[in-house]
């Protein structure tokens, strides 16, 4: 479903409140409609604290199912791994993003490899091309194993 990534990012607190009106406008333009969605679209520079309940209601009104935290983290992580795999993000930047997600989501040690690879990239400038290739390889490998969700250690 369109807007799954935004829904997941919202669920885990990784969608800034000020982005909600633009997302709501895109949702309306795509054919989704609800009173709460129209209200979110009309907000000006909202904070997440001020608009989270309204956006949650808009999601419910437009038929989005509730996501568990684990489901949401898996969608967000899958997106980052996919962007690395498809070269839509520089491997080092993607590795840093995975490190942040890994820390926040409590994912299994499988994703800790990105911490080591990011450190390797920073500490050995002459090896950056090889490390970037390894980041991409690991992202592709883990993307294939993510079908079951984000394994958490919590």
C-alpha cells in the first residue's frame, strides 16, 4: 500500500511533525480522504506532539491497519537496506542510518555489522571503496533475510 513507509516511520517516531501536512496532501491527492486527513493537510508547521493523535486518526479513517512496533521497524529497516542495495543512498550514509535504526529498534546482532563497517570506513580512508562495496553486499544479504521482520533482542 502506498504510504506504508510514512506510516511505519510515524509509528516508530521517525517522521517529523512538520512533514505531516505534506504527506497528508499527497495522501489526499492519491484519492484517500477523511476529515482528519484534510485537517492534517491544513496544519501549518505542526509539532509531532500537537499533531500525532490527529494523524493517527487520519490513518485509521483511511483504512491503515495498526502496526506493531516490530512491524514498523522492519518496514523502515527494509527501506534503508533497499536504498543501499539499489545505490539510492551512498553506502556509508546508509550504514550510519542502519546503525541508528539498530540502536533504536534493538535489532539483533546481525545488524551490528554496520557499526563495524562504518567505523572501518571512517578509520581507513584508503579502503573506502572496498568498505562501501562490503556495506552494499551486507545490505543485500540482510534484505533477503528480512522477510520475517526485524529480529529484536528486546
